[in-house]
């Protein structure tokens, strides 16, 4: 399992991007740069990440920096998996 690729797939599905996210890199900005990633989409994305990776994300773990870039989101997921 490639966590980075799985994060990209999760982003793509949760935001209904039709494959656009699959070419993003760790440096691709998210929050504020991807119009589809609004506050409601963040909630959906968190649920999708929990389901795909079998993790639990508490409200107090979430802040905007996690969604700053693909890399910061992937790093957060990797931390939750370890």
C-alpha cells in the first residue's frame, strides 16, 4: 500500500475531481487552492480518510495546517497509521 497514492485517491474521490488529484505532488497546495475543498468537503474528506485507512481522527487533531498541502495531509495520515 502506498499511503501517498491512497491519499491522492481519497482526495480525488471525496472531492469528485475525476482523476485530477492523481497527478498532484506532495507540494500541491490544498486548502485555499482547490475550490472543491470547502468546509463541508473537509468533513467528507476526513470521513473518507477514516474509512479508507481504518483510522480515527479526533476533532482536536484537526487544524488548517494538515490541509495545507498534499504532503502535509499524507504525513498526518502516516502518523495516524504508525
